[in-house]
C-alpha cells in the first residue's frame, strides 16, 4: 500500500465501515472539484480509498486587499460580512461554509477543520475600507462564514483588534459565535453598546451534550453558551439566540427547551434556520450521520429532504433557510409557540447608524 496522487478521477469516498472519529466533525475529504488530482491510498488490487490525513491543525497566512464584503441576500437583508479566518476548527458537520474552502485549494471535509487561513492584516484593511470616501454605513456581520472566536483567536486576537477599530470609528457590528471566548472582549462590547453599535448572536443548536460532541465537536458546551448569554445580558448587551440549524430527527424536539433556557438567561430575541446541505456538505453530512446515528440516518435524511423539495440541498431564496412542507410547518409552529411563551414583549434594540465617525474623528484640512 502506498500513498499516491490519482489523476484518473478517483473519488475520495467515505469509509463508512469505520467508526466515528472523535474530535472532528467531517470524517474524510470529499473531492475538490477545482483540483485535477487528489491523494489516495492505492492498493495492489487496483482499489483506491481516501488518504488519511494527520489530525494536527495547520495555519496559513493570507493578506487580503479587502476584508468587508457586501451581502445582498433577500434572506439576510442588506449588510456586510467580515471573516478574519477561513476554515473553522469547531468542526460543525453541517456548516455551509465548508464549500468555500474548496476555492482555496482545500477540501470541504477534514481540511476545513484542519487547515485554517489567518488574515493577520485584517484590522489595517478594515481601517482603510472604513475611511474610503464612498463608504456606506451598515451593520457588519462578524463573521458571516466561520466563527470569529474559534480557538486560534485566543492567540491571534484578530477579532479583538477588529472590534477596537469598529469602536474607534463608532461603526455598528453584529457578532455570531458558539465560543465562550467572546467574554474576553466584554470591555469592548460594553463600550460599543454605550453607542448602540453592537448585537451579539449566540448559536445554541442542542442542549444534549452527547449530540453536541458529535455534531459540533470543538465548540463550547450548551451550558457555557448559556453562560455567555447570561453575562452579556447582565452587562446590558443585546443578545439574540440562534437555534440553528434545526435538524429534523436530531434536535427539532429541543426547540422549546432551548428557547426557555435562552430567555431565562436574558436573551432578547431568537431565530432559527432549518439545515440545508448544499454541495460537499451533503456528502460529508451523509457519511457522518450513518456513522454517528446509523439507526436513524435514513429518517433524518428523508426529513431534511422533505423540507427542501425532496433534496438535501436548497438554494431557493425564501425557502432555503426555513424550509417548506409538513416538517418545516411543524417546526415553524413549535418555534412560534415557544417564542410567544418565553419572549413576548422582548426585542432587539435598533443600531445607531448616525454614530459613525469618518476617519476616526480626524478633522480634514481644507488647505
């Protein structure tokens, strides 16, 4: 048996006869459609199987010319997104951002969790973009793709530096995370809140620790995330809880309990999405569910398909986030009832879009 690069279209197929590997979400790397060759293990019998990678996380430097991207989606509204990292060590098996990793020449499976791109010049690039004469103030989503508080942030502190820049210019920001590391930046979040410039979204997918360990292996526990909601709310910072994604047959029954716990911790609002498995995400998820929950894999996959017109993937605006059909209607009704019970009279406050200080408050000379 030897390691070789196959150039004959061999597909990196999952090894479904093996047990679920702990500590990672994806169990292998799907074929990258942008690459002409791939690494496989070639047997004398002429059979190929996926090349097992080392488990250590690797980091790569990238120096982008822009860091803020405009998002114009009917499902999300008109906002910006900003990602200091590409790839995410949290390893959430359902993450839609996995597909973007192929553009960097990596795989959407294990590579997404093990090969992290770090944008250390992001704070300087952000300053330049905010000082552009044609800059239009809208909330910046930090981050729109991968978690800006994933483990490497504890060392690099790029997210913290970005918050310092946003505070300097008094620019609105919306953060979303599954990591308790956000509490490190409570001082900056408090200052941003004084100017009505910050919303925090905490994603709570499940209260079942056994499910979390398989579904989101390197994220904070639900108890830790509720602690984040509690401490941020106690500081007056507006918190929205994302029950996302809801996966029929896995965590849909938890909706009332998650919303009750979130409201008790002080969250002002909550929202949800139904899982959709576009591109390589569907392939890695399908492999994962057969290994993690073989007894209900078919049921889960069929219920997901029932929410998206009979397929795992869904790119149709309006439907892709909330789904349609019997299961989607049941989830929608369950969420609505729980929201009425636990969040009645609560809402997120508006941003102050007028607080923005061009050029950080510097006075421009007329001469």
